[in-house]
């Protein structure tokens, strides 16, 4: 079974300018839990500024989802997580030589020693531990396997393979993850970023390579270009790959809308899966097609994600759709009049750069007929 690890409250909140209130974090956690997400990465207690308080409250909610806290490989970080009541602790270290040298100013031995020491410290506090490999996609594969092997030896629950700066394509990532899986028999978690617009594709490639955990954020919010969006990953798994995730897909749109409000970032109308325009049709050919059979121009029933289908009248609408709309408005012009009305509607829609309301359509029709 594929398990979703949603990190909206940690990686998602690292979006520049986003700062959830404690109440908003609690609400998002509850909504994710109601949706059936398996794990919620609730934040980083070491950050302070109300972070620890929010995590304590989320831990006390009795949610079905496992609650994870993110930590650097520092005993002080882990101690703060334990003080928040965290029983699932994630420890992250850089694994590429570039990051080890330029971020830590250290060498590979330091990374391995820190991993061993902090995992034992977290386990002594009674926590289950998952291990993160920051910048795994740019790491030396031999050292990455050594690091993952040590994580397995130390009893880590799973290993997070991170495309930290989003530089992978799905073909290369699949090869890399498969190589690691062949060397180290540890449950794999895939964490992707969207810098080249391939976060979802890379997450799916990770699944094809053997990963059984996928990190997501609601609508893909996160640092820089963001992360793999929860709604895209879930629907790609369910619809394209036929893999049941256990996530209630009808909750995806409301999750997106609430998170957009809480983050102060408007949800684009054409946002994949959850945008208001995703199931809106204007083109005469497409509109006619979905009326005959929605499967002609829709990849899945909009009801699966809590959305509805709409047909709008605008620049690309044909006589058949205009006549159908006018009939709904109790206006029934002849064929010659329809041709004139369509031309006026198209001109009006072009001028205002958008579809027309029912009242605007009716007004055009009445003026044309009188």
C-alpha cells in the first residue's frame, strides 16, 4: 500500500510569506486526518515561535494519522520534539558531498557519526525514527547506500529520498531509486520538489521504483516552486495507476480551498485537480462532447474530487451550445437569429475576456430579437 506523508505544516509553511496560525495548523491537521492521510509532518519544534505549542496540541488531538516532527541531527532538536509528545521523529542530514562540505563544513564521517548518535538518542526517548537524505539525487551513490545501510542497521522505520532542489527527471530518478533499493532493503519514502515542474512525475517515478511512502503538500505549496501536490499525487495514483491510497478524494478540493485561504495564496482557477475551471468547458466541440459522454473530454468524474462540471458561453461557443443555453433561459430564437446572437456573444466575450453570465446572454438575445 502507498502511504501519504503530508508535510504542508512543515515544508509547505516554508513558502515565503506563509505563516499559519496555531488554529489554522490544527484545522489543517484535522482536515488531513479526516481525508485519510496516513502521516502528517506537523513541523519543527526547534523553530520556536509557537511551533512547539501547535505540535503539542496536534499530538493531543488523538488523530488516526501518525504525527511526525522534523529535526536536524542535533540532540537539542530531538529533545524538543520529545517534549512535544512526538513518537515519530524524522532526522535529516545532507548526503551530497556538495552540501556536506558547503552547508556543514564537514566530511562524510561526520554525517555517519551524527546519524548514529542522534538516532540512538531519539530511540532512547521511545520514538520511532525515520531518516532523511537531503540532496540524495546529487549524492554519490556508494555513500548514499552506506548512509541508508546505517539507517537500516540503526532500526530506522524508513528512508526519505529527497530531490531537494528539484533537479531530477522521472526517468533518472527511477533508476537511482531502484539502484538504492537493490543495495539496501529499507522502506523508501520519496520527497520531491517542483523546480522544473516535475515533482508529481518524480513522485510517481519513485513509486514505480519501489517507494511506498510519498511526501506531499496541499496544492504543492513549499519553498521556491513548491512540492508534489497532494491532490495531483493522489489522483495520479488512483486514476492513472489504479493504486488505492485510502485518501478520500472528495476532500481534496475543500483542503485546497482552506489552505489557500490560510496561506494567503489565491488558488488559481486552472489549478490541476482542484481549480474552479478544471471541469469548465466553453469550446463548442468539447462542450458538446461532455454532454454526450463526459469521458470524451474529462479524465475522471469531477465528483471524485468534490467538484462540479460547468459549461460556459463565450468566445469559443458554437450555435448548438448557445441554443441550448437560451432554451434553459426560456428564449427560443430561430436558426438565423442564433447565428447573429452567437456572433454578438463571441464579440462581447472577446471584449471582456471571459464567459458571459446568464443575464448577459439573455439580454443579447432579447436585443437581437427586437
